[in-house]
């Protein structure tokens, strides 16, 4: 079991550490970001910025910008004239994409896909999904909602699963929009040119004279950073939430710890069994056996036991893949996909077995024949101390894991239940763009049912707001996340307005649409009296009509940042939100479904907002479950070791127990004699585990902007839990030894 835990955690750790390392130029691809004086970091840029950097600085060998990846529905023409709707990942990228990421082209020429409109590069799996085994080059697919065509010009070999680029459809991204900051920039730079380029990007060679002058004011200062792409998976810049260094290191620690504890058990049992084997080995020594060969035989035996355990672990891994445990891993746990790594672990099992077999081998062959044959070695103080230290380490590990997993679970629940500042209960949503009628017609039809209270729409759902603007405003460069919404959005989600007023229907006029910033925007940029002023948009200006109270719009791992609710026309809206009463929810959903079918030809796909927000903390939920499962394995292994030692202690102290009973010792006194050392070890382990686990929990919680208090009673509860399990386990065997017939023990001695 320990090898199974170690192997699956190592598979996941290898998956994470090899993330984005599958590109030919992965060692030379850097992602652009900017660190602002406030401590905020932006990972987006405009397409002209990327073009300017490439043209100005010869250190840049190639570059490309991409949008944030999303799924898109396409219609695929069939031979019978019908169209099949399929959903795949859709990415837009500038012309340098093939040069930067060097996809392996299986057919066609990818360059037109990134230089011309209505051309596409698709992955091998996508080609089979769209066209089966027929040649995809030259065939046309259509965007499902606007029916615009894309002609397939090339097919590439799929990127690996642990890649930032999602396999699907890639097409052209124009590089002439200076207002849209929603693109990620990737630059090919040789390591020897990295520092030189970074210095230039933070000088007047990149920033214009006016911007450099504004940097004299600390609040306007910002620093350009270039992060090596493979490191982005672990960086706080990674907005997807899929990866995290803390999660990966935690899994690695659990895997190693589980294996170490199992080998500690092996050592304990080997040493405890030594008295039964020493006589045999010394008889062989008397008969002329080579002591070195005897030592090698014991160590080799341990190595073979270790390898045999690994073989059983392979079987357990195949079982893991068929259970719910597989859902907690993003890596493929199949043996075929990981045969190289598993073969390495198999070889390591032989080495580990040999290493952990050396001490027992030396121990059982270290006694002089006269001492060994007399049997006076069985309670050697040195070996007992060593075994006690090993048992104490097991207890420390078990208590620490219980405490850490408890706090991970508590933090997960804390984030799930923490107020976002917006209502999330009893709110459902559906895709807005799939309706054949106006939002008002659909919403008013729904409100005929008294269980449906209100409706609104926006471009993003909470937790996935992805538009960032950087603008010159009141003599400084300001930035804010922008959330395109409908006028009743704030009232729908119960967002309070602290200054000015809420949106009105008249704020939808494009020439001067309404915009409401949050208090954080005003405070961060030290602005005053901005209500009533205008704010630059794309090809229009927004009128600042109010200041809202701060609300969370992203994961609670992050602090509240500057935010703007901006009224856009309905063409910007992607999601239609519906507030329900909570009474007879199945009946309410059925009403929404029937109304949907009446006004849409698309599949009904309704989601609950609170459930979607819970998915933001999938990493924490999975980590808590994995630590709980593997922690239980560690506790079981540790208790097995303790139980084994009690059995052997009772066996080799049987004469002492018999003599004590003959002299009037009670069952309680004998049980206390057998268990007292274990209890002392448990107390020592608790005293060590408490500060250790506190440090681990405290450091882990630092990644969250909103975190649970560290409760003292969790530490006490963990210690009591291990105490109870240990006492229940060992007391049965201790009582059995204490109630045995002393005559039999003395006779056997």
C-alpha cells in the first residue's frame, strides 16, 4: 500500500514538474507580465505592445500573443447535408505562434491560419473528432452561433495533457487593437539575452518619455517581468487555478512520508524478529558460514521483499484508476502511460530494500555465538532505543497529517461559506447567446412563474471575470478589472452603492454608458470625487455614476482588487442569470427548461452559481481528500507497527510476565508495563507534532487572502484520536499476554 501511495503521488508530481516542458523551445519561452507598485501583477497586454517589443529589441527571436482559452461549439457538415455540433477548445493567436511553440505539423501548412481570417490549424484528435479518418485539409467547419466558416489548412500532433495550450482549433488574432489588454504574450529569448532584454524593457527604450516621467511618482511605478513558461504552472500568475506548488509539494511529502513509515515498520519488525533468527545464523557461523555472506543474504532478502511489495503496488494502482480516487489527480495513472517512471521506482524499491536491510543484517549477525545461543540478547538496550525512536517518528507523522488534513478541510469549508459580498444562493444561469429572442422577452416569460424572482445578464460569471483595462485617468495610469453587465446587475446580486447612484436604463446609451467602480479602485489610486467624471472606454466614453462597496469577483485566494461594473449592450452578454425563490426547486427548474425549449434550439444547460463557485476550490478539496485517505494509510501502517512490537514484546517478556503474575502482579499492572513505553512515545510525538504541524498549517494558509483561524482544539483532537486508536489496538494484545497461563510461559522458557 505504501508503494502504491508513493507511486501515484510521484506520478502527479512528475506531471506537474514537467508542465509546459514539451515544447521544443520551452527553455526559451517567457511570458510577459507587469508588477505594479501596489503589489498587483498583470499578465495581459495588447497585441501592439507585443509587436513593438519584437520590432524594438533584437533579443526577441520570435513572439506571439494568445487569448484566454475557452471552449467553442462548431458545426461540422456531414455527407447527408446535416451538420453535427461539436465542442472543442478554441484559441486565437498572432502570426508568430508556429515559431514560438513549434507544433509538429502532420499535414498542411499552419502559417495561413495565423495570417489570414477564416483559416484554422487543428489538433490530430480534433481532426478525428470532426472528420473521422478522412483528410481534413481544405474542409470547412462553421462557428455554431454565427455560422462563420473556417477552412482547415493544417493538422498538428497533439500537445501533451500537461500543457498550457489546449488541443483544439487555432486561428488568427489581429495585432492592431491597442485598447484590448486581454491577451497573454509569449516571447522567445535566449537565456544569455534574458537580463539584457529585461533591463531594456524597464527603461526609456520601452516606456515613452511621459511614462518614465510618471514613474517618479511611486504610485505610478511598474516593473516588466518575464517568467519562464514552465514556471508559470506554479506561479501566482496562473489564473486557471489548475496548478499549485503547495499542492505538488504536499503530495510529494505525503508520498515520501508514507514510504519512509512503511520502511520504518519493516525495520521494526526485522529487529523484533531478530531473536528468533540469531541462533540459526550463529549456528551457521559455527559450522563455517561466511559472516559477510550471511549479512548479504539478510539484506538481499529485504530487497526482494521490497520488490515484491512494489509488484503488489502496481496491482493496487490499477485499482485506484477505477475508483473515485482517480478523480483527484490530473495526471493519467495508467501503468502504460507511466512505465518509465514506474520502472525507475521498481529499481529504487530494490535499492531501498537493500539500504533498509543493512541494519537488520548487521544486527542479527553481530552477536558472539556464546551470547546468541544463551538468548540473553533479546532485550538489548541499543536496539530497543532505536525501535522506540522509529515508533515515535511514526506517531509524529500520523498526528501531523491528521492536523494538516483537518485544517485543509476547514479552510475549504471556510472559503465555500465565506461571503462574496454578492448573493450566490438560489441563483442559476444559462448561456445567453443561445436564445432566439430578446433577454426581456425570455425573462418576462419566466417571471410569470411566482417562484422566479428576477433576471439579469453579464459577460462573465463570478469567479471568471477576465477583462482588464489600463487607462490614463486624472494624470496617472490606472487599471481595473472590467465586468460588462446589464443595468439591473447590482440590484440583482444585492451589491450596495456607497457613493452616487446605481445604474439606470438610460445608462445604456453607447455614446456615454454608465460605469461604477468599487471602493478599492478609488482607494488604490488615491482618487477623490470621481462620480460624474468620464472614463475612456474603447471607441466611447463611460460616465462614472457611482462607487460600489467592495465585493469578491475572483477566488478567495486573492484580495479584492480594483473593479468596474460597466454597462454594455446585449451583444456583450454571455450569461443569463435567474434568481429563484428556493421553493420547489425541481419544479422551478422544469419551468425554466420548458421556457428554454420554447425559445432555443440548443441543449438545456443550467448551472447553479454556488456550485460553480465551489469548483474554484477544487484543488483544496482534492488535496484534503487525498491527505485524509493517505493519512489513514499512514495511521494504519503506524498502528500495525505498534501492534507488532507489542506482540513481540509480550512474546519475549513472557517469562517476566509469568514471574510477575506468580508474585501477585495484577492484569492492570502487567498491561501498564507493556503499554507504558508506547504511551510515553505518543506524548513525545504529540509535543513534537504540534509545533511542526502549526508551522506547516500557518505557511500553507499564507496563500489565501481569506483564511480560517488556527483552532487549538484541532491539535488536541488529533492527539486524542491517535491515542484512542493506539490504546484500543494494543490493549487487546496486552490483555491477552497479561491473562495468559504463567505455567505455560515458564515451561516454554
